[in-house]
C-alpha cells in the first residue's frame, strides 16, 4: 500500500502539518524534548486541528510525533515541557502561564472527524492523555505508555483520569496513576488502551490504511456516532454535541425548509404536508 503524497499545509515552529486524500497529519516536532509540548506547540496544534475540522474534504486526522530522534529513540509526546513550567502552568514567550492543552483535548474529542493517534515510543504524562482523547490509537511495537504526575508534582483530574477509567476500568486507571509505571505496547493492547500494535516501520502505513477505510464510510453516520460515544461520557457538553447533530440533520429536511421558508416569506407553513411518524 502506498502512502499519500503528503502536501505541507502551513509551516509552524513546533509541529508539521500535512494533508492528502482527505487525511490530515499533525506531527509534534520537538525531538530534542521527546516531543513535549509548550504553549506554542499547543497553540499550533489547535490551529491545525481547527483547519482540519473546517476542511470539508478532511474526514480523518492522524496525530503523531516526529521520530526517530538522534539517539534512535521515538516519542509520541512526553507531556508538558517541564523546562517552561512556572508558578501557574506552562509559560509561553508572552510570559503568561497556561494549561492550554486542556482546550486541545476538548477540540480533539468534539470535532466531528475521526482522530487517530499513531504512537511510536513514549506517550507519557500529558502526552499519554493526548493519545487517550483520540478516537483510536495505533501503537508501534516500541510504544511505551504511562502517567507520571504523582512522581513529578502534577496530575490530570479531567479526561486523563476519568476517561482513562472508562477505557481501562477503575482499578487499572488507579494503578496507572498511583504507581506511575510504564507499560509496553502489548500491555496497552491487553488493557484496551490501544486498538492495535504494528511494527514501528509500518505505523504510518497502518494509520493511513485505517483512515482510508473510514474515508469510504458515511460522514454523517460517523459524525453522529462520535457524538453518541461522547454523550455517554461528557455530560451536558456531550449531549449538546449529539443534539447539535440532530439540529443539523433537521435543517436538511423538507419539513424544516418549509417552516423556515414560510417565516421568511411571511406565509402560513403547510404543516399538514409532514407526517407525525410513529
Ligand atoms: C519520556 C522519558 C521517559 C524518555 O526518557 P529517555 O528516553 O531516557 O530520554 P531523556 O534523556 O529523559 O530525554 C531526552 C531529552 O528530552 C527532554 N525531555 C523529555 N521529556 C521532557 C519534558 N516533558 N519536558 C521537557 N523536556 C523533556 C529531556 O530533558 C532530555 O533533554 P536533555 O538531554 O537536554 O536533558 C523521559 O524523558 C521523561 O520521563 N520525561 C519527562 C516526562 C514528564 O515528566 N512529563 C510531564 C508530565 N506532566 C504533564 O505532561 C502535565 C500535562 C499538563 O499540561 C496538564 C494537563 C491537565 C492537567 C494538569 C496538567 C499538569 O500540568 O500537570
């Protein structure tokens, strides 16, 4: 199977952003930091994800980390960049402390496109949470997964803990956070943390294969399914997403068009044309 002919969409400092054949690929590119993110990285990823969300030709986003690094190792993402962690978050060039990765997590979960994490090497801390919030995760056989917060003065009490528990179960999630161990790709697969494991050399190819299969399916069906999966977990904002899709589909009906048209044309709508289905 051939890889797409990736085209650069926009040039950033900390990430690479490509598109081809309805697939967008966002690559965290800070190998000297094991692809840890600083506020700038997150702003750039957010910008690229918004572009992918708004592009009607894009159905799937692949999220990955640049590698191998100069020492031959790989990382998906080693979490927040600890060298810029300040008093109240990660400090950007503007001197403002932020935890803007939380905005990115919400965007990945709510965007009506399928986001697939391609994890080679380390997915640690906030980097682990990033793969967690993606719809699907494909691991390379060298994938290493774990949370580190309690051993380095941090924790993620949002998706990083509660959604993790939905995925691997309460006992395992507590083990992952309380003990801060590292798990290999086989263990990650066994606990349902990833969808499949492939040799590292085949990681992108496998991601593209999955993306192409998804691109052959109904965009509206997948859109509604994503919001349905989220609604079960995300409370009012999950219900809002699901309900937003009901409204979107309703707008597309003759019935909604008749009522909207009648209001614009200042006439009585022909309500009797439309059935009250059982
Ligand atoms: C990933 C690890 C295990 C890889 O080990 P390895 O292969 O031995 O490499 P190293 O020699 O350790 O690293 C190579 C170079 O990369 C730098 N580096 C690695 N990770 C980071 C990082 N996270 N930040 C900054 N630099 C990093 C190393 O310093 C080294 O560079 P040199 O050679 O110049 O020293 C290993 O590297 C490791 O354990 N890394 C640290 C993992 C970590 O602590 N991550 C942060 C965890 N916390 C978060 O991610 C918080 C996320 C967050 O934003 C958040 C979100 C919601 C709610 C709360 C929070 C919160 O802030 O807590």
